[in-house]
């Protein structure tokens, strides 16, 4: 039983960490390129609407050629499923946090002659932290931590 617990925790952790990093990078890219963000985020959020029961067999078929060992193929497929679900949740929440700024915050940064980089690192990025959630439920998307 401990072996199964270890493999489950490993799959969950790897998928969650990699998916969260990729999801945050997608949100940053969508923020930096608003035209892409307007078109790309609905596509990313559509992955969150796919039931895991439907996604898992597809990932298992896609990972057939990864290895000859079924355990490795299964682990890779499970990591991909967790990764896809966490990418969708993280990108939507982080995008919201990066763009929902307090009124006049960007105006104040402009009055200080802040560069785009300074605005991102000193205003937008800290503002996105409360919106980051590692909860993978569709109802939690877009809700900041309290």
C-alpha cells in the first residue's frame, strides 16, 4: 500500500507543480499580449470542462510509445492529466489576478514613470498571488483566497 501511496503522491506533485508553472506562464503571456489572451484563454479554459473520465483514456492512448513498461506509460498519462487540469485552473486564476488591479494603480505607476517591467514585477505579480489556487474544481476558478 505504501508503494501505491508513494506513486500517487509523486504523480500528483509532479503534475501539479509542472502544470501550475506552465499555467502561470500562460497567464503572463496572455497579459503581455492581450490579443492572444482574449482568444487563447477560452481555449485553455475549455480543457477544464473536459471530464477527467474522458481525458484519461485519451492520454493513455497518446502515451503508448513512451515506454515498453505499462507502469511508466500509466505514470506519464496520469501526470499529463493532472498537468492539463492544473494548467487550466492556474492560467485562469493567475490571469485574473494579473489584470484585476486596484483603481488608479496603473495610473500611479505611470506617474512615477515606471517601465512595463516595473509595473509587472511590482504591481501585477504581487496582485496575482491571492488569486493563485491549487484547487482543481471548476467552481473555484476565479475566486481569490480569503
